[in-house]
């Protein structure tokens, strides 16, 4: 079976493998290393300001002349209400007490209305920098933005966690769809349901359903960590394969040494879903912070929970306390490699680089 297919043609890469855009993990150096391996490097920009997005893009450009993708968040900002502000105040008190109990010295921010999405500013950076591929999660682009990007030869990749979301992306004219199985590490990319009722469908079951009901090329994400899992996804209809957890301990990963060390000893039963850190469900290593705040009556919606806990997580990370920081990881626990991203991906592709098996 040949590696070359619609995805390699669409993305202009040698192999249909996408390095997952993991915010806080995927550095510009990782993006470049993935590109050098003949795969698609993906630079995570999340909801960062246009200024920071530009800095990250230009840093990657300084390191390679190969094309790469950027990834942005398209989440909705919850309406500010007196109830939300009251809940924030109570959550702040709880976190301050928890910080004292765990000897974490930190200034927890007071309530402030979240800024509106800066999507249009990010898209302008994508256009100005002539980025060839844009992926996004937590939502879908509006029709006007899709037309503008396509008119400027930008290939679009949307993220879905359900058949309904896949159909929504296809109907909007998105070029490729990343199907995120429940096994995948990090945040769920759901956008047609609220955070408490996101789809909990097994990856391969979801993939099969979407392949049968859509015609858009599919990139599968969730539980891929060797060639057998790639072959399984390919057999079910995927033409591209997103790799995330395999690269967590790589040389270019932005994770700290103590976080990588924790991953080396993780058990599969410790990998759970939580929204305690950011307000959106994400899969990672269960720890004291999760256990404490999952029992709190009300976890704030994203981005307010994320705003609330950010300084605390940074302070806990500075103290190298793995029990108090988010370490995202997928369900497929394996032997994490400290090698370079290029080496890890090249070994995944194998010596016979023309075929999967």
C-alpha cells in the first residue's frame, strides 16, 4: 500500500502524517523537525495574540523553508453574567486555599471579562505570512473567512468529534477533516455540543461512520503510536494520520524534564478526561489537582477556568510538581522516546518509505 494519496497531494508532503498541534508541547523546532521528516509540521497558536502568532511563525520560518501548518482555536466566549462572576470569585477562593495547602506562592487573577475572539487578527497573520495550511479546532470558520482563505490558496483542516460535526465541516467546504477519537490526548475538539455533553465515541467507530457518510479526505487522530495502528486507521478509510502523544518526550517537546519523567511511568488507568484545568474536557494524567477540583460544585467554562488556573500551573511547574500541572496524553500508553521528532517519525515511517507494510 502506497503512502502517497489524496492527503499527501492536498498538503504537499511526502507522507500523510501530521504532527499534532499541541499547544505547550509543539515548539517551532518540533514543527520544523516534522517537516524535515517529510510530514506536515503543525504550529499551535491556539487563541494567542496576533503579535505572538507572528513571532512563532517567523521563528519557524527562520529554521526551515519547508511548508508547515498553523492551528488556531475557534471557541465561543461565554456571555459575562453576575452568576459567572460570582462563580469565579468562589473558585478563586478555593484555588487560593489549595495553593496555600500545597505551598504554592502565586497571584490568582481577579475576575475580568474574557476578550472577544481574535480570530480575524490571526487569520490576517496567516494571509500576510502566506501560510499554506490552516487547521482549527473547537469550531468552524464563517463562510466569508473560508472564501477569503481559499481565494488565497490556503488549505483548510477542521476538527470533529462526531458525524454531525464532520458533515458541518464538509458542507462548509473544508478541504480535510481531522477525526478525533475519544482516545486522543489533550482537549476534545467538539463544537456542536456543550462541554458536558461532548461525543464519547470510540475513535475507530467514529472514523468508520464518518467515512461512510462523507467524501472529504480524513485525517485520523487518537491512539496512533506505531505502524499497526496506522494500518488499522487506513483500513477503516483514513488517508492521513495525526501523531501527538508519540512526540511528548521528544527532543523538541516543550515539556519540562519532570513532566517527561512522569510520562515514562504512567499507567493506562491513570489517563482520564478532565476539565478542571481549563474548563474544556481534555485527556491527561490523573493527579491531585484533578481529584481535588473535580469535586468542586462548579468548574468555570473555558476560557475562564483556564484564566483562573494559568498562574497556578506555571508556579507549580516551576516547582516541578507533577501532581499540580496538566500533562496531556492519549490512552495508548507506550514507551516514549527522547529522540528527535524527525527520528521518531522516520522510524514510524520505516525503512521501506514507499509503503506502510
